[in-house]
């Protein structure tokens, strides 16, 4: 079975909203333990995403609540799921084990406080998404009209991420923030973004951004959000995802493609990719067009190779 590394899901958010969901087999979840096993998961990233509705003063605390869910309801209740803090933790996983990486989607939770980011690092966070769609103290997101860049504090956040060997995640940034970040970040990824040339959505990356990611050895996690694929939106298929992969390959990015499903962060799904089990179908579709060696890079190896720590 093809090993899968998925760089983004919002299962912690869903479990935070509903404290009765069991990670083991809840069918409310796109990503649950049984689905991961079924489709060959080797590593899953779990995002801490703080909804806009949470008051500023409460955001760090909500981040801690999601960290608690990660340890109590995912790791402790599912002994085959192993915490990943460094690359060696991935490489020593056996076939039955699944590595779990804690990631931050947007720096809203840390306010203006680097100590909070260091604290999240100490709790296991290994990837720092700078914004969600709007502005925060770090940078402007892709829906923030003024298109501002990284703040001085944002530069400190990227520098700290470099020093601690965490990924800097450029997904959700506005263009100017992207360019400020790509210049500074030693370990850039786009955990869940697609190709702007194929569908002009502010969450997608333009050709020059993709080329800059390639130049920096960054990985782009192709995402399964139906709204980022093409104009058909309500009726999207796995072949639409393959178009985005083909395109990045045509720019020379075969070593820069990964997957970041956004499962549990989306209500609508792509036909054939209704939940994590769909990865099996995706791999079968890829096999019609790519060698197993290439598919292994897309599904697993590219993200593992760039894991900085
Ligand atoms: Zn997102």
C-alpha cells in the first residue's frame, strides 16, 4: 500500500466543537483512525485552527484546549498513533504505526507574544501557519484587502521558526506576505494550496510563487477543497486534482508536490474523495499517469525529505 503523508486536516477543530466524537471510528470525521489505516496513512498533520468567533483574549487558551485533545483523545486513545517531533520519529515508524504532527494554522493564538509560540513548540508544534484568511499581528491573509506584508513581529516569528527548525506555512497568506515570508523562511511549505493558473482563487499560488517555492525546496500540499480546483465547483473529480499536479510538474516541481487534504475543514468534497479513504482511489488514478516512484514522492517522500528537525 502507498504510504500517505497528509499535511493538513482540521479534525482537532471538529473534536473541539464536539467533545463526544471518538477519533477511532466516528463517521462524522473525514479523518479517523480506521480511515487512516484503511488508506495507508503513515503521517498525519493535525492543525490547531482558532475560529474567528473566539475572543482575542481566549485564543491562546483555545489553542491549549486543542493541544489537549491531540494528546488525550488522539494519542492516548489510539496507541498506534505516535507523536512526531523530529524526522527520526517518522523514519522509525513501523507499518502499523501512524505519525502525528501538531501544526498551527494562523498565528492568531499567539497574539504579540513569542513566548506563546515557544510554548506551542515545546508542546509539539512543528509547523507555523502565519495567518488564516485575515490579518493578525504577524501578517495579512489572502482575504485582507490591504495586502500588507509581514510585520516586524512577523519577521521575528519566521526567524524563531527557522531557529527552532519548524516549517513556515505560507498557505492562506496574501501575496505580499508570501513574498516577504519566502525571502526569510528557511523551511517553507504551503500545507494546503493549489494552482492559481488553473483556477483564480486567492488561496491558490501563482506561477512565480510556485517557482519561488521550488527554488527554496518548499513543498506544496495539493488540497482537496472543491472550491480551489476549477469553475465546476459543485461537481469536481479526482482528475481535476491531477491537473494541478501535472501543472506543478510542468514547472519542474516533481520534488515539490505533496498533499494537504483539508479534510474536516471542508463541508463539500470532491467526488471520490468524500473522506480519507479516498486516498486509495487517488493513488489508483495517479498510477494511470505516473510511476510508483513518482507517486511515492508526491504521497510521502517529498514532505518527509523537507521535515527540518
Ligand atoms: Zn486552511
